[in-house]
């Protein structure tokens, strides 16, 4: 391994036996440092090594030479730990989303920065950077879509800061960072009162009537089973309040028809979804819908057009139709999501967007269930428990915009005005004085 000294022995360049590039080493800031010149020629390697040495020496003189671990090191450690520790507790997509946010946005901005340099001011610079550079192509993104036409939403930036916070907490656990910087956004205005997209009672009636009409007469005969499933899906979701993923994970063995407290039949559902295993009791209207789902035979794969043409050319016999097969205990209640058919139904009825321009989805049926229960005067704690959420979330996203949650008798309380009470008291006093004078005059005349 030949070694060449530069700058009076302050820098040495050498070659390893298994590499074609020249390496450099020097002692700066009381520490031996190494550097790959990425050069195969000795002269070019010498120039690169001298430039590297002068840069390190200048940083040391300016007091900005920092040997602490970088943000990239903490991010790599976080990605190693997070997927293993949260396996089975977090969805794979959520775990992958942290890696995507780091690769596309956070590492290009913070990657080479020492961890103690990730200050509240630097985080605010990152927010400004994201709000101003959204229209430029991102070389770190693997997406083939065009750049965004509008700035990232507040929720998007919030998710990115959540990932940033998790990386910094990883650094604290490993002793690479002493404390967590303040990551709250400055100049934060008071949030507007908004609500999640839902269907008002009139809109919900319009939706299920349109779904029922389409189930009776679909545009194509082979879509009849799908149309009937969508109609029952709308009613089932609005009468149970399940999340879409909970409904699509639901099997027939998870549903039991039971008798409620009011002697009405209802569904007792064992739910598996976002919050793990939970339980739900439906409205009575869901029973008939579920009975229809149980009595509906599974779709049969019909003979395709190509198969039919081939059979006719070869003179084969027509296939014998198989006996109808009905759902079993381990079959899914809703085998397909029918998202295209559901969105087409919303578009035909003009219900895809609410008044604020927010798009309605299958999740809006859950929001409809919660809002309708509150409008009927249901106990908010019981609604939260039945929907596997918190009272705080319901008060924040649902109860705040419903007029039915306001008690007019408690609001429209009026006190008697002071001047009216005085006038009334004064009139009574004057009448009493007049009566006394009259009595005295009558007495004098009698004597």
C-alpha cells in the first residue's frame, strides 16, 4: 500500500489493495479523519485531498466542525427499529409511509445536518421550504405524476413532523441528542370549525333511494349482484357505524342477530380493524339488510364470450349451471369494495362533494351514523364506545357543528329588566299612597 505525504506530512494519500481509488487521511481537531478522493490518478487525488484538508481546517477554525451523529444516522436507526417493534400493531402501509417521507422530503433537507443543529428555527425553515417548492420536480420521488399544483395540506406537514419527531426521539434514546426541540408550528391561528363529510337525513334518503333503484334495474344485467351489494352496503354502514376497513374484514361468523333491550332485534358484531378487536351493536334497521346478505347466493363465474365462441366452433355442449352457493361462516360479508360503482352512484346523485367541496367516501357513511345518533339525542359516551373512538374525537369532529346538540331552553334564558321592575314597584307604591289619603279624607268628613 504506497503512501504519499502532502503539505509537509499533514495529509497522506494511499491506496488499498482492494480499491482503485486513492484514500486520504489527516489529523484535524484532535481526531484522525479519513476521506475517499474518488480519484484513480495520483495528481487528481492529491488535489482532492488538499482541498478536503483545507475545508476541515477552516471548519475547525470557525468552530463549526461537528462530529456528532447526523440526522441520517438517526433516521436509519429509526427505520431499523420501528418496523420490528410495531409489527402487528401498525399497518404495513403506515410503516412504509415513514420511510417514504424520510426519503422524499426529510433526508434531503436534514440528512447531513448534525442532530444538535435540528433547531425549532430549522424546522420552521423546512415548513417554508415545503410550502414554496411544491411546484418543482422532486428528484428523490419515484412517482411519475406531475408536481402538485397547490401547497401540501396541513395534515401532510403534520405527518412529516410526526416522522421527524420519532427520528429525534430515537436519537435521544441512543444518547445522540440531549433533548427534543420545540416542533410546534409558530403563528398557529385558531382552527376553523369544520366537519367531516357526511350525509344529512335528506341526502342519505336520496342516496339509498338511488341505490335501491339501481339495484332493481342496473345498467347491465351482469352487474345486478354488485348493485344489490352496494345498496345493502350503504344501509349496513349507516346503521352500524363501522369503518370501511372493519366492514371489509367482517366475516359472517362475526355477526349475530340478537334481541336488544327494547325487544327489537339487532346485530351484535365482533369488529376487527384499526383498533384491534372490538364490539358493536347495530340499529334495528341493519337486521333486515344482513338477512338479505345471508340469503344472496354467491356470484357464479359465467361463461366468457371467448369461451362461448370456442365452444360453438368446436361443437361442444353448453356448461351445466352449478347449484347456487350461499355464504358460509368464514366468508366475507362484503367480498368486494365496489368502489367504482359507489363513486358512480354518488356522482349520479350529485352527492360526491359536500357544501365545503370535500369529497364523500364510504367513510362518510360512518360519519352519517354518528351524526344521526347525536341528532336523535343518544348519549355521546355510548356512541363513542359503540364506534370504538373517544368522546373527544366526537365532540371535535361531529357534535360541534350539529344544531341539535344546542339546548334552546338553556340558551334563551332572559332576566327581568331592572327598569321594568322599578316601574312596576313604583306604580304599586303610588296606588297605596293614594288609597291612604282617600281613607284619611273619608275619616275627617265622618267626624
